[in-house]
C-alpha cells in the first residue's frame, strides 16, 4: 500500500472515518496530492494554498485532538473562548456527481491545505473520502430496495471543480471500497 511506503503521512482517525461515513462517504481512496489540488483549485488558488498551508505536523496534531469525543462536535481547527484548541474531525473528501458515461463532476471538497502540507513534505498520495451521487436512473426504481455505492461505481474520469479539465482516476487506489453507506432506500 502506498501509505506504508513513504512517511510522513496524514493522520486519519477513527472519528474522521466515522464522520465520513455519517456524511455518506462510500469509498476511501489514496489519490495523487497534486491531482487533488488540481481538481479543487485554479492555478492561482493552487499557489495561494501552498503559501497558506500549515505544517503537516500541525494538521496531524489537530486530527489527534479531534479524535477525542469531547471535541466531536467541533468541526475543523480553531480555538474557543478559553483558548482551548479544537480538533479536526473531517477527513479530506470529494463530492462527486456521476453522469451516465461514468464521468464524475467535482462539486465539493475539503482538504486542500492538508494536501498542500503533504506536498511540501514530499508525500505523493493522500487519503480522500469519496461522496458519490448517482445519476437519475442509475438504480432501478424498486419498492423498498436499498442501494449502495461501492468501489465498482468509482468514476474512470473526473472533471475539475473550477477548471473543467478532465482527469483520469487510474492512479487512485482504493483503501476502503465499501463503507456500507446507503445511497437510497427507495420506499414507494
């Protein structure tokens, strides 16, 4: 697995994985860090985010703090009125809308600054949760049926969120291909 080959690595906590599943993520993949930044930014934003990024160690500390259930309700980093540091509970993600041709359109994301920190530290891949929305008609309209997206539904190509370029997903490696997140429980 790529994540074992080269350190430092972005910390993923059980809380982050639980929140990803609660947010309807179906698949966790490792994708090239540069590609994550390309599909979620413009060239100008790419440079700006590289300049703004904290160190990887700081993001990993926030992840460790966020894994404490006392901090579960606090999304992202920051400090409260008592100057107590909040933890991060959201892992990097991509929201992808599939079309009938199997091409995914990036519609939302989280994790660009962590990607920049990984890039600065020499890491080539990063973990990302995928939240895939199926196109209308992808699943049959059957009474009381439950449908789930798995790694079999992962798009072969994605369109960038801002630049509209098409990127191949052949270098994406599945870490968890079946998180058992229900896409639709169809009850007529």
